């Protein structure tokens, strides 16, 4: 059995055995390891075998039980696999013990996702974010990467060159992490200024599980022409396009990185700047793949990530995409029974896009105020403010006062000094969507609920 493991980054063109340990509370409705298989194939690996085990608690040494480890060893030999990929997060010691027992490289779920992100990052910002996440992941694991050199002793009581190199590498990695955090913090502050600079426009952000069809939907409704592939994590960089809503006007629509079950915390922190669009958006469009058997789990996973980002209470419309792929209408009916205010669409065929457009208009209108604003006729500054930030519906004058009937975002209404003007709100004139009053928010879905 080989004693040194090739730790080259990635699994491209390698054959892989997938392993999943199902613990209490993480049982999913999907086919076991189906998502991990998609991740492995996205990273370029060829899946040759799968192995699963149910345990109350993971083994502290090898995560698997002894019998399953023996079975996995024989499976690796029989398939001549290059790598074993776990659908769980492993400790550095567990990875080291598994590699010693199996004689091949072992990756956990987080390392596989980081590998995919590293190959998909296109912009400078995304590459920095991925590098930071990778280095933070690798830092406690550097020792196992130098085990082959640490065995080369220089004499009694002397450190081997591997150990010296390990110390040097650790210092270099720690310094690079500090530099990356500083660079990303600058990008984050710049992104905040950019987003704040768009305060004159209403903003809508697409969020959702990876491969739910967010980019395809963006192309359908804006003609953006952004990259849209039937692959996991096809989009890592935020793209913003103008979307003209009939009867409303232009809003800014942003596409964001897709989420996934148990998305590594390091990635969430690293991509903080990229997700700034979702933080600042007036409305979130949560796009879900209605045709996926695990759609309920995926919806819950997205809400969990939104909670981690601190934006779970933001106004949200659930959009059930890919309804053209659903063969059984009863399945769609079940989803709509659970989420009665969801909007069903097909980004590919265009089905439901008109209803989505109206739903977004109604949802955004909920944050607007129809009001009569009365102020001294000589206050041209306030008149200009209303014209810039609202829609003037009518205007009347007397010798001393001007009254403007307008529709304006509530946040701008709140900026008008009560000493300057009298504000009288009217009943909103915006119509309600075809599905009744558009319900925003979480649809009573529990973050930790697994259907």
C-alpha cells in the first residue's frame, strides 16, 4: 500500500468513490449521494462507486465504522479509484487516518466545493474570496501535506526539513490570509458604496439553491445574456441588469452565487462582498427548482443560509421554476398547497413570467406610499426632491401653497421634515396580483424544518 498521498489540488479527470455517513437529523429525501455525485462530476471526477452508512455518531478516528472502512478499502482496490470523497466534513486527523488506511487521497464535502469554486471564479474579487476560503481550510491541515518530508531526520534531537518547511509554510499562509482579508474588506467597502449609490433605484436580488435556474430566469426577463449552464455553481459573481416592469418602470435585478446544503461557513464569509446586493435589495426573489425531488430540502437550505447572512426577514417572493419539467401535476399542487403565494414559472419557455412581473410590481408597491404633500410654494428644493424620488400624479397650487399627489418609497417619505410640509397618506392605487394579496416573507417555513 502506498504511504505517500498525492495531494494535488482538485479531482479533475480522477475516478472517485463517494461515501456518505447518515447521522440522526440529516436524512434527506433525495437519493443518497445524488447531490455529491453532481458536485464530483462538476469538479471533473468520474464516479465509479458509492458507499453509505447510518450511524448515531461518527467514529472519532475514521468517521466510518471499522467494518465499513474495510468494505471501503476493498471497494477502492476493486475500482482502482484515485480519490474518495465524503459527503460529510472531516477533521484533519480523520482525513489523515483515512488516507493511511486507504492509500488514496481523501476529500470531504467542503474541500470538494472549494475545488469547484476555484475553477469557476472568473473575477478578481471571486478569486480572492475562493483563495481565502481555501487557505483557511488548509491551514490546520498543512501537517498532513508534509508527512513525507517530516520522516527525513537530520539526526538525534534535530528537526526534519519537512517540519522546518511546515513552519515556514504556516507563517506564509497566515500572512497571506491577513492580506486577503484586508483586500476583501476594501472590496466590501467599495461594494457597499456602489450599492448605496443605487439608492435612487428599487433593487431586486435573485437568490436560491445552486442550479435552480436563476441565471436563465435573469436572461428571460432582462435579455442580459449572462452565462447560464445546467451545472452546479455556474455563477459565482454578482451581475446586475436593468429590468423594466410594465406600468412601473426600471428596477435593478441582481443575480447572486447559488446556495447549497451545508454551504461552508468560510465561503459565506469570503463572499460577503458578492452577497452585498442581497443585503441591500428591496426585494428577494427566491428561485427554487420545482422539478427537483428535494425541492423542500433545498428551500429550507436557502432559508438557513439567508438566516446566517442575517437577511431572512427581508421581503421575499418564492418563485417555483422549471415547472415545464414536472410530469406529475399533483406534485406542483402539493408545492402550491404548502406555499400558496409562490409564483410558478419556466425560465426556458417563458411560462408564468408575466405573472412574476406583476407579482414583483405588487410586492415593490407595498413599500410605497400614495400621499398628498403640501408645502410653501417657494420651497423649490422639496419640489425637486419629490420629483427625483417619486412619481408625481397631480399637482395643485394656491397663492401660498403647493400640493403634490405622488407615489413615493416610504423611506423617502420619512426624510421629509414635518416642519417643511404636511403629509397626508392616501389609500394605495396599485392593484393586487392575480393570486390575491402577495404574501412576503418566509411563508411560515421553519429554517431548520426538513420535510
